[in-house]
C-alpha cells in the first residue's frame, strides 16, 4: 500500500506523469524523450551545484556523483510508445 493512496492515484492518472510511472512499474524502462530530458535536467542541476559550491573537494564529489548517476540513467532500457488501437489505421 502506498503512503498516500490519494496522491498515488492522482500521480498514476496524471496526463504527464502517469505514462512514465506506468512504463517504469510494468517494464522498468523509460521513453527516449524522458531519458533525454532527464539527463539534461540532471546535468544542468549538477553543473549549477558545482558552480555554487565553494570547496574544490565538494565539486569533485559532485562531479563523481553526476558521472555515476548519468552512467546508470543512460543504461536504462528504452520503451517505444505504441499508438493506441483507435489510432492505428
């Protein structure tokens, strides 16, 4: 059981997040679009963090974390979106 059934239902039925979560739960995969956007957001946020951190050792630690996270993320399986039955002609 989820900690908040109401929030879980809302998230699962959301137009944007629902398919992403469903693909992950059913196939342990993400779409190519999600993979590109996720990698870009991770890269940008880590770059910003590296920029504002004052200590060099912390910058190196953040860079190592970024490389580890991106190497895991880009190896996730990709699932292609198939059109719904009514969309197929």
